[in-house]
């Protein structure tokens, strides 16, 4: 059973906020939500594909600013 759309959006927003604070999104999400690392990876991959975030280093992400 998956999460509701609202719960998924809440987690994605938390990931974006965590990245904005320059913190490790994997660690912070796993501390706050009962999800697997695989789920966090899936959400981050989705945010990358939507061009909301970008990967700048091996484990560092940045928020993309839309012009």
C-alpha cells in the first residue's frame, strides 16, 4: 500500500526544504518519515526529472530556480 498524494507531496516538499538548508535529504527524511531509502531515492529521482532539483556532486543536490 502506498502513501496518499498529500503524504507524497509533503515528503517531496520536505526533501526540497532539506536540500535548501544544505542538509542530507536521505538522512533527514529517514529520521522524520517511516519510509525506506529506496523510497527517498525514488522521490529525489522524480524531482531531478521534473527539473526541480539538480545534482551538483555525488551526493549533493541544489534547487533549480526557474526563470
